C-alpha cells in the first residue's frame, strides 16, 4: 500500500501523455483527409462560379485521388445538368438524391433543383412533384426563401420555359 501513493503522479502523467497523443493524432489525421479532398472543394467552387471545364478537370483529379464516390458522382451530375446533358446527369442525380447526403442533413437543394428542372423539361411531372414535395417538406437549415427572393418570378419562371 505504501508504493501506490508514490506512483500516482507517474500514472497521471502517463494518462495525460496518452490523451495528448491521441488528440494530436486525431487532429493530424483529420487535417490530412481535408487536404485529400481539396480537388472536390475546388470542383464545387468552380461549379458555383459557372466554370464547368475547371470543375470537370478537378473532378477527374478527385476521382484519381480516390475521393468519396458519392460526392464525386453528385458533382458530375450537377456539371452535366448545367452543361445541358440531361441524359448523363439524370442517373447520377437520382443516385445522389436517393442515397445518403454527403455531409449529412436533408435533401440536397442543388440536386433537387437540377432534378426538378430536368424532369419538368421532359414532362415527367410525377417525378418532378415527388422531388419538390420531398424537398419542400424537409426542415431547412438556412433561412433563405424557397423562391429566388425579391424580383424572382418563382413558379411562373418554370411555366414560361
């Protein structure tokens, strides 16, 4: 019993070092995975800016780097949709819509918009309504309006196409 009180500081120090090492390892591994996904983030930024060629190039590199298939597939669907290639976009968008969302959360608004636009252009109104209903009934995380905001024609914009 006399040995235990003298060893207590050594045990506490060893546990502290173990916890500190685990925290540093966790941080380091998380940082490395973020660097690995840089092509995916660059593709997303290029797509948001309307630079489809740059987005396609980054997605090719992301695929070569072994980035998550679902995220790459989702962005390819959005690139094809914006490039006016609905036959290539539709299967990828449906997989992204029906599968788990990358990063968690509810339905992806970008995928919902692209799917609704393509299905309405093809007069597949049942599919379009199903997509819009699921999207509209899901609680939103952002306070942005459902339509484009001031000056937006909203639903009448779809009817004029």
